[in-house]
C-alpha cells in the first residue's frame, strides 16, 4: 500500500476532511503505526492468527564469532528485527538441525543445557550462543527467523486492513477531538 | 456557466435617455464616409426635422473621428428626416454606429463621453462590490486565473480576497483546487520533505513527486504571499481592467448600474437635485443589496 492510499483510508474511516487533518500529518504517523502493528501481530496476547504472524517474520543471517553474534545492524535496518520477542525466535546453527533454545539472560547460559541442544540469549544488541556441544566460543553463520517492523510499501496486502485500523486508532488519539461534520447541502 | 456581462449598448442608451435633460438623443444606425459631411441613418431612425430647427446642434459619431476616435461636429443643414450635413467632414468611414446629437441647442451637459465615463465607473463599483463580498454568488463568473506563482511569492495585485488556489501537483498535471491548511510552517515542512532521511518525517516522497500525498495544500500570509505544496499554482482572483468595448458586471445588475450611473450623472450642476437624491437612494440600496450577495 502506498502512503497516499493509507492516508486517504484513515481519513475516510475517521470521517475527517483534509481541511481538518491533512494527509501529510497522517503519513507522519506511519512509522508509529507500523511499529504498533508489528508489536501486536507478534504478541500472542493480541490473538493474531499464526499465518499473519508469519507474514511479519523473516530470516536474518547473523555471523557468530566466539559465541557472540552482533545484531546492531539488523536491529537498525529499514525493516528492523524486533528484539523484545527473542523468546519466539527460531535460531538455527550449522551444528544441529534443532532450533536453539531461548534463555532469559546471560547467566542462564551458564546452567546445564539439554543434551544435544544449543541455547541462546541476548545481551544488549548481541546474540550469545552456546552450541549443541556446549562450546561457548563457537564460530559459525546462524540464521535467525524473527518478527520485524515492516515498511508500509512492503506490507503484505493481507495486513492492509489491520494497518489502516491501527492507523485510525493512533491518529484518532493523537489529534485534537474534531467537531462532527455538518452535512453538506 | 459564465454569466453574461451587462450589454454596453443597453447601458449607454438607457443612461443617455434617462439623463437627457440636455436633450441628447441617442441613435444606433449612423453612417458617414470619410472626407464627407453627409450623415445618414438607417432602420427606422429619422431624427431630423429641418435645417431651421436642427442647424447648429452638436453631434457625436462613434469612431468617425481621426484614427477611429469619436467625431465631434455641428449640424449645418438638413436634407430630409434621415440625412443631414455635418461640419467638419468625417475622418473615418463608419456604418451603423452609435450617434448622439443634442436636441436642445447649447445644452450639452451629458455628452456621450460623460455618460461613458459614468457607465464604466458604475460598472467598476459593482464589480468591486462583488469581488469584496465573501461568498458572493457571482464571484466564480467574474474571477480570472492568474499566471503561475511560486511558493513563497506574492499573489498578483487583485481586488478583495482570492477565490481559491489551483495547484498542479506534479509537472504537466492538471491544475485542481487545493486544500487550504492554515499553518504555513506545516506547508514549509512538507516542502522540505525529500523522502530521504533525515528529511522523511512526512513519508518517502517529496511534495512534487508523482503520487505524493504532500502536494495540494496552500495558505496565504498577511502580506499577500502564497505558500503551497506542489509543482505550480495559480490563483483565481479579481482584477478590474477597464475595457472600452465591454462592461464586466453581470447583466442581471443592469438596472443597478443604471441607478448608480444616474445618481452620479444627476449630481452635475444645473441638474435637478431632488432627482439626484432619488437616484442616490436607489443606488445606495442597490450597493447594499450587491454587498449582501443579493440580486
């Protein structure tokens, strides 16, 4: 969906005219709308179906060196990886065909791990891994399938309606209350 | 649909006949050939009586003077009811034009030039009243489109408020009415949006890019400068430029033009002050009606 269409749909659903709320102001909320939509889709509490959650996931390649994989670049990308949902990430290393198991924090990596399974956690913008053999200095290329914040232009059309609804909610709360429009005639 | 303007011939003839205390008779079918003094009339116009009665009366013939200016002369002889000799000879040949001659000798208080001047002044008064009355129903019909105006440039000199602003969103696109957004800083911010960080707070497109939602907004400041987003803009506005060939107020205001014109014509020394007062009251009421958006 293009910005212009998004702005028009939001204005129409809110029954606002451009004289009351110009489209550029609606557009300025698009990053917030996308962030909110991505959060809601990824968060199980909002109940989005699995197929929609999968539409906002993609695979990032992370180069792990001595057990540490920097995530600063994918987290700052135009469509950034969402670190707050790390527990739901699918982290795959070349040492095992099973996904790595998420741990709450770095100290958890020191505990015993299930036999044959790798474990991982986040420390600020780094991915920390212990491979399936228990090595803490493992070096390999990992793939991380994680939720991300999409650009409006790249949003799957299945989510267009959710984006517009989220936009209406945010714009309605962000702008001063508008008086009801008088019927024309 | 554009309104028909007041018919200049109707206005001139009516004013001439109503203000005819000087005895000016207005005619519409005068013919005269350059280098001659033979003035003839066609149609059913037969204004002359006899040499004894008409000799010495002043005559004005539209366009028969030097280089097409109005001819001024005197009747020297009458041949019959439709033909007379005038002095001096005409400098331009004219056929079927307006002509006026004074029915009363030595009484030339309302010449055709004076009537014309009053007529154009009255037309301008009505035009300006329409232009200055917000929302007047006739505004759309008398407004004209300006040339291109850059954002941040002055709007051309005009009467009253501008009607609206037509914006060309992208080069070569049609000019369409813009949306007035009463915040010039917003418009400037949208214009500064290139679509590339850090100038992308209002989306990924600049205001003149195809498909941009930023274009099409405008506002004026108190110094008559126009600010807008888009490729180009023109204003619909009012500019009264007098034309010797046409009046510019809507024809539905013909009677009001006559009232206003008569009020001004009758103010001349020697005219009836009571008549001037009556015409003045009509004119005053008419101007109030026009400024209230009435007909």
